[in-house]
């Protein structure tokens, strides 16, 4: 029996991974979050619920390592961006205790968590929108307005703004933590990608984002589009992806798919990809365990809408944590 610890289970990505792995009879799932009210904690029994520090806390990695050792966990699945770099930086230490981390390499994280570095890494592999740092040279570049100004780091749509003209761009000022990017007017797609240990893309599932709430797609459909699949696969190869990532694309004025960003983790809309026939959490676990997986996994076109679902538990089963409430939790990360 393989013991797996999934973190960030108050979020939709963590919940999706837990639900996927619970369907296997050869896996024992532990669910972890920093908030005792995290819904994903209550998908497992009380003995398998764990509270961890916030992902940016200095003690986070040590706490998770000790937790994995004490629980006999051999696979760790982090699902929150802020957790990734600290855990991956100590991958060798986890491996020394027989613990594999289901996350891309440090090099891949460096190329994907920084959107400016991503544009540089993928230039030439696929269509990449013009991207500059928000410095004097970047502001002075010959932009066709409107343009997008966004943080170099961060997930979802937080901090993204549409800038209509040069006066407005100049009024923003400069900052090394922001980039300016060509505005792409076409439809946006997310492509969930699974790459094997040799970088071969096993599956790429494009989907639309018909309704989005807090940066997470809550309604959409999978689409068969070879152009989107190849663009996402090219981006994954360019950053050396091994494992799962979400590639976000948008069509330019000529209809070509261009790269927006890569989220190097399980996305919140993973249930749609799983329902379409590609159970990426389970396939990724097989890769880590050395269990053969198909060379290529196809998918079907299917749509989803998401609704609020309650989990009812006895009051005395609520886990105590120093953080309560997701708004406060995310604000601290």
C-alpha cells in the first residue's frame, strides 16, 4: 500500500487529487492543509487529516518532511504554488527518506513561476507574446495598445490590468516585479499536460474557461484541437516539464495560439480533465512508482459546471488550526 500526502486540500486542485487517489485500492491518502476548515481534510478519515504551516512559513518544509517520515508517506503531492520551490530545493533530502515529491524540477519551476523567465525560455518554441520588464526600456518599447501589465509571479488573475495607452502605462511607474505584455484578443484556453520522466508528453487536454471564479474555471468543456495540443506540448518541452502542469494559451489576432503562462502544478479544474478520460493524478503516481503508463492517453469532449457541495462532519471532528478561513489563509501566503 502506497501512502500519499496531498497538501493544499482546502483548494480545488488538492480536492481533485485526493478524490482521484481515493478511487485506488492500492493507495492510502493523507490530506493536509493549514486551515482546519479546509473541505478536503474531511474527504479522508480523522486519522489521515494533517495541519501544516502556511507554505511560505520557514518551518513548512521541515514540518512536512517530519510528517511524511512519521506517517510512512512515500509520495508527497503539493498543490499550492508557494509550497513548490521550498520542497523541491530539498528533494534530495526527501528522497534520502524514501519520499518522492510530485513536482517539476527546480529548473522548470524557475522557468515557469517567473513569467518573464517563461517568455524567454519558450521563445522560438511557440508563439510567445511580446514581453518586457516594467522598466524604462520596457515602457519606451513600441507597443500597440492596449497592453497587459501583470506581476512576474503569482497565480490566477490577481494584479492583472489592461492598460489602454502610453500615458496610462507611464503613470504606473516602474517595478522589477511587474511585466508588460502584448495583449492577445482571442479566446483563452487551458491545457492540462502530463509529461513522462523523459519529457515525452503523454497527454494534453485543452479546455475552455466559460466561467471563472477567483482565477479558477468553474464551467467549461474539453476541445479537440491539434493546434492547441501541439502549442501546449511545445511549451512543456521548452521548460523541461516532467509531471503535471497547466498551460494557458490565448489566440492572437491571427488566430494562432500563444502562451500566457504555465502553472507547474495540478490545476483547480482537474476534475474536467479526469472526467474526459485522463486521470492525471493517478497516472502521475504510476510514473513515480515505476508502473507502466500508456505512451499516449486520449480524451473525449465533455463539458462541466461546478456547484457548491457540502461535507458534513461531527463538530468534534473539526481539526484545530491557527488559521481559520480561506481568505485569511491566502492573504498570508
